[in-house]
C-alpha cells in the first residue's frame, strides 16, 4: 500500500477509535521521508495523541500519561507543534499534572505555521498571558484579510484548515465549515484532511 494511503487509513481508523489497528499499519515497515512532507512519525504521533485524549476523557490516566513522558522529537520535526503541545497540555491537565500542562502550554505559544495561530492564542489565554489579546487581534486581522473567499484553488488544503480554525475563533461558523470542506477537495497536506474531518465532526456535535 502506498505511504499516503497508509497514512490516510491510519488516521481514518484513529478517528473511529480503532487505535490498535491504526498503529499496526506502521509495524515492521520502512517509510521514506519526503523533504517538506509529512513523516510517518508525525502521523503515528497523531494516532497516539488521539488515543491519549480518549484515555484521558475516560479517566485512564496511566495509559494517557505514557504519551506525555515520551520523546517529543516527532512532534517538532516540521514545526507544526502548537496544536500538539496544546492538546498534550489538555491531557496533562485532565490527568492532574498542572506543572507539565503549563510547560506544554508555554511550548504551544511558539508556533511556526498559519494553522498554529489559534492554538498559540488558546495557550496564551489559558496561561493568563498579557499577550493573549494581541494574539486574538492577529486572528481577527487574518480572517479579515481572507474575506469571504470560497474558491478552493486560492489556498492549499492546510491553509484552508488553518483559516477554518480562525473563523471558528471569531464565531464565523458557517464560513469555517466551508473552509474545512474546501480542504477536503484539495491534495492533502500536513494531515489537513484528517484535521478538517475531526473539526467538522466536532461542529456537528455542538448546538
């Protein structure tokens, strides 16, 4: 099976909470790294993080904590780290590790990609940082600059995903849905298809 399909299948299985089946796809197999592209380590880390989040929600903190003490190098290889750190901080907080949660939140404030803007803001806000209002203004400015453009070809899939996040932050729910849907019709980049599917599913559960 081609690497891209393996990654997609693993993420789809993780979305269905089939974590063992998702992880099994990586066992005993070599995945070549493509310069500038997603790596197998990053995809596997996302699967493991989703499992840790599910375990934390169910109160299985010993299992969830196993991810928190692991090697974080996989998370930072390509710089798209703010979301991962913020989500890990949420797991740590749920499992009564406030010190670790704060450390992870501080790491989340140093994003490098467009889609990190929301997670940077949320981390700053959670930390009670005086920089949080300025971070939110940056989100507002980014959404304003984007306007109401719906042609998928204007941006890459990952950029549409990031824009959808920012639109949610400023309560443009309908526009955010369109942005996430635009992501799904473009070539996948940085797990944008998976992340957009998760975001859309979460939106359907909200009133």
